[in-house]
């Protein structure tokens, strides 16, 4: 007997450099999302479903009420579970690195490196309260001042108590520089038909060696990274009310069907389902 598929709904809110998403799942079968990474820091919280994901070479079980954290640019994949016995709700928040950089510089009173978090999750009731308060100020369309102050309080507590300003990344500096050049190129040309030969030339490496180094540093292959950039931009455009057909064309997909296939694979819902549930804030 075929298991009934879980119904998935998502609501999204957008503010300056922040994307909030609330996912709701009914019980039933689910398709695991693939390994991916994104430019923003990702924070997640659930009070009714224990989270689990693969990150930094290990599988982490996130206790109920703990805030999960995914560092900017680091590959990860959610749980490979294929069935939910009960309904679940996840609160997700994506914050652009510029906000964490600004707060870190102010705290240190000098220019410092991007904050690095060694732990994949935190059990901190104060941090949870600040996380939910920030979400509430955006959900309820509070003033820009309210949003800025609440964001500042959340990030100050997070960085003061848990951040290291010296990232413990083991990749050679030269390899990082080579990959960062091509990463920046992909960010600028994500919608274009970029060839592997072009990226390898920018890095100054053979195509084979470039693919190996890129995956080692960012955790995914160049083509997967470009697709993730396209989907991230597509979500922003959908939040602005742009039509699905226009979003597909603007972000470099062959057609609307091709776009829908990759969007559902990476987000868990169709573009239509995502666009239907959104609320927009600027």
C-alpha cells in the first residue's frame, strides 16, 4: 500500500538582508532535500519535531527547542528521513553575512573576520526568545526601528557568547582564493550559461583539479552551486510578486517546467505553492 505523501506549506517574509520561512508538514511520506549551501547564515527552530542534518562531515540530531546554525557557504543536507509520523513545523531564518559582519566589527571595535560558529546548534532560552521576537517584529510589520533593534539584540547575544572571529577552516589559503574567485564570478553571472572551462581558467587550474578543489572547499560541485544561486534569487523574485514564467527566464532556467523541477527539489514545494503563501515586507 502506497504511503500518503505529506502536505507541505510554506510562508515567507522578506526584510532587508533577512528571509524568514515557516514550513508546515502534515504526517506522511517526504522527499529528502539534496546537499546544498547558501550565502546566508541559516538558523532553524522547532518545538514539535526533532531536527537532523548532515554538516561538517557528521550527522547532528537537533533537540527540540534548540536553535540550529548553518554557517555561510558551508554545505549541508537535511535528514534523509522519508516519513513523518506526526505533523511538524519549522521556523527558518536566513541572514545575510553583512549583518553579522557589521555587528562583529562593532563588538570588537575594529574590522574583524566573519563570525565563525563551531557548534551546529545551541540550547539557549534567551537566544530562542530573541529569535522569536525578531520573527514577530517582521511578521507583524513593526517599524523599521523595531526590526533593526531586535535584529541587533539577537546578533549581539549570538556573537558575544558563541562566535569565534578566527575561522577554523583547514583548506590551504591558495585553494580558498582560487575557489572564491570563481564563486564571486558565479554570483555575478548565475543566470548565464557558464562553462567549466571558463571557471577553471579564472581559477588558473585544470578542469579536473578545479572541480575537485571547488567541491572540497564549498562542499558541492560548481553546477550545483550555480543552481542553488538561481533558486535563491528565484525565491527573492517570487517574494516581490514576479510571475513564475518571468522568474524562470530571469534566473537562467531553460523553461518554466525545468525551473519548477529544480525549485521543488531544493525547496520542497513548487514555485506556485511557495508564491501562494508569501507575505512581503520591505
